[in-house]
C-alpha cells in the first residue's frame, strides 16, 4: 500500500484547507486511516483517525471542533481543517492501519503553513 497526500499549502489564520490522502496498491484491508502532524522541533502527534466499517472518528483535543476527517472512498480520506491557527503549522502525514494492527503505513507528508 502506498499513501499519497495532497492539499497542503500556505494560508492565513482563520482560513480553511482540505488535505487528501489516496491509498494505492492492495488496500482492501485498510481498517483505518488517520492523520498525524509534526511541527518544527516537535515530535509527531496524532490528529485524527477514522476506522472500521461504520467509520468511527476520533480527534485530538487540539483540533476537535475545527477539523473533520472523512473517508470519501474506500481508498481516500480527507481532513477538512477550519479556523486554522499558526499552531497548526506542521507537516501532515497520512497513515493507514491494515488489519486493525496499528498505523504502520505512512505517506510522505504535506506541509501546512498558517501565518498570523
């Protein structure tokens, strides 16, 4: 499975941005997909994920109410980001969980820069 993110860019505080992640290859068993981010000088942190056939979602406290994760197709997940803040500046990584065994498949990342 290969993950490719897109949609990153430079925006102003308060703007919105939508990230996309497309999984190619053998993706019939992608139990869950998620987003993580890594800000400059900080460790990678979990942002949101969607899992299972019913699409259960979960969000970190820092983005809850502002970001929405959705699985628009079996192999595609979006991250709608609203009310962006400079603290959201980071490289955003898509990740996939195959067979409910944890996020072990990663994309190359897409940079989001939010200026005040």
